[in-house]
């Protein structure tokens, strides 16, 4: 894999790390780290699997079949949803982001919002409409993967990333793609240290794929 990054972009990342009182030890590509975490946690499987990693500005799609994989990034993420909320309610982006975190959820079909508070239901529909671009990009990418790379249709989806924390995101993706979806668990084969709240970290496990994969560099 040949990877390139603009120097100013890398400097910006490093500066953010430094400002947090930390130092950069190693830089890796998110999809590769995610792949390493998957291989360590789930082993080698011939079942076609799609990992959807929903980030802030982009979502990484990782198709895995046996020891082969294909990846693509799409410019849809948590920020896209916040931007849609900001536009709909004519409020600043930071306020929209907080509104999403505090009250946001994804509306589902079949009258899902009928029993909700009117304001919550309206917000849920804004979020659904903003997120609807993601399944469309996934379908487009899947068709490309199958026609140009000889891949197979995914039989299961593993959902990862901080953007997947929004309530009903998993159910929404499953509704749109029509295949089983579950949260990615990169900690399946990881021993949790004493003093760590296992229940709490289990709820956040799907957000730790790249972190685990970076620590396991070379296993894939």
C-alpha cells in the first residue's frame, strides 16, 4: 500500500496531539489499522464482510473476504449531520453539534417517530435525511467492488466509529442495506486490565478499532 499525506495536514494533526500534552509515536492509515484490529479479533473468515467506520468528516468502508480487502473513504460523517441540523434550524455549527449529541437519534420507517415529542421527531427526520447519503454511497461502492474487483456481496456488516453512537444508527443501516448489522468489537481477544470498568469500555468498543489496530501493527 502506497500512502501520501500533505505535510501541512500532518503538521496540523501533530500540533493537536502536542497541544493535548502528548507526543506522536507513530502514524498509520485508519483503514489499515482497522483491518489489523478485525483480523486479530475475528480471524480469517471467507464470509464477505463490510466494516463501516463512521467518523467525524468521513466514513471508511472496508470490504473483507478471506485475506483480501478493498477500502474506500466517503465524505459523509458526523459533521455532515451537524451541518444539516445547523442549516435546518439556522443555528451555529457548535450548537447544532451539541443539539445532535443531547437529543439526536435516527428516525426509522413504519411510524417510528409517531410516539415521540414533536421537536425530537423533527430532529430525527433531519438526521435521517442527512444520513441517507451513506447507504447510497455504500451501494455504489459495493457495485464497484463487485464489478471491478470480483468481490462478493457482503453477508454481514460490522459498524464502527464515533458516528455510530447516535441512537438507531445500526437499525437504520440494517434497514437500508437489508443485511445483518452488528457493532464491531475489536476487544474480543484483548485482556482488559484490572481497575478498568469492563461494562463501560464494552459500550465504547466499536469506537476503538483504529487504536487497537495501531497497537497490533503487523499482525494483518
